[in-house]
């Protein structure tokens, strides 16, 4: 709908008001209010009365194409005194819930002032992020830290598949410092179907410790354990302990061999010097 057009009205039929109302109901447009806004508006610092005022500002913007409706028009919709509307608008501006900015009118090329809702979006995003952190902290209380790596699920033997996947995804996002892609979420779901959650967390921990924040590296760790038929975290720990001990012994034997070789070379050099 262009900025200067109003919905067409059909001929009024006073004998059937219900049908006429229904027609108007479905043709007069809808002002959508995001659920997150309805959920967090009080945490942003918006009162109930200010919330209704913002809804009317949005309605005027979407239905009437009025970017800055007058206090008289707003007061009529809210059954409030215009002076009260002025105080509420000033309050929203002072709290940086809304702003005032210039808009370009494409129809005539003029510049008009209007209310700006970007500050509201910013404030809501801050509150949303804070609540997300609280939720993650709550989940973290149910998880056991292992070293400096990702948390390990504890005391939750009856977690459903979806709950395990949710916690694992949140743990990965926390360690990676970003949101996961849909493909990465599917990869985690595939891992859960094949192996214990503890193994996935251990692979993530080892990857993070080595600075490898990618799914390909974690997948290679899990594939190596699978090829060696390691099905539990205890088996992985024992396998890595034996591997480290064998590696240390090999290093020691190599050092001793190199040392013996150097001694033999010294003896040979000494013998040559005595008979030269």
C-alpha cells in the first residue's frame, strides 16, 4: 500500500453490522508485536501505559503512515489526556527507548521527522542477551567442569535426546564463541546417535585445548576413537595413558641409542688418534 492510499471502503450496509465489521477486520491490516517484545518490555523499563503508547505509535506508522502522530490523535486512541501522552513520550525519549530522526519521503522528495524504534531494538537485544546468559549459567550449574575445557553433563542419566542435543549445542556455542549453523547442529545430533555424550565433550575439550575450534578436527578425534573401538570415556583415558607411556619409552630408548652412538664415535676417534 502506498503511503498516501487508504483502504477502499465498500458501501455501508447498516442492516448487517456484524458482516461489515468482519470485512473491516480483515481488510484494515494488522500491527504485529514480536513475542520477545511482549516478554521483555518491562525489563527494558517500559511501563504498561507506555507499552500501549508504543503499540499505537506502531499502528499509526503502519496503518496511517504517520511517523509522528500528534498527541491529540494518540490521546483519542488511548483515552488519555494529551499532557499525559506528552509526558510518556518524553519519558520514552529520556530512557532512549525511542528516538526522533529524519526520514526521506519518496513521494515528494521531502524530509520529515518521525519516531525511531532502533533504540528499542538495541535495548531489547541487550535484555535478551542477558537472559540468554542467565539460561546458560543455569545449565552450567548442571554440568561438571573438566579442566579448562567444556562442561560435562552430570547427574542427568535420564536426559532425552533433544535435551542432550540442546545442552551440547549450547556448550559448543559457548566454546566457539558463536552460534552453530544448522549443519553443525545436525552433526552433533548424528554424533549423539553413535556415541556417548561424554566422548563428544572430551573430543571438544581436546580440540579447544589445541586451539582447533572446528568440527572437522573434532570429528577426526571421534573417528580415531571409533576405529580403536573406544566406546566410553574411561576407555579413551586408559588408551591415551598407555599411548603416552609408550611414547615416553620410545623417546627414552631413542635418546639412549643416540647417546650410545655418540660414545662409540668418541671411542673410535680416540683409537684413531692413538695409532695415527
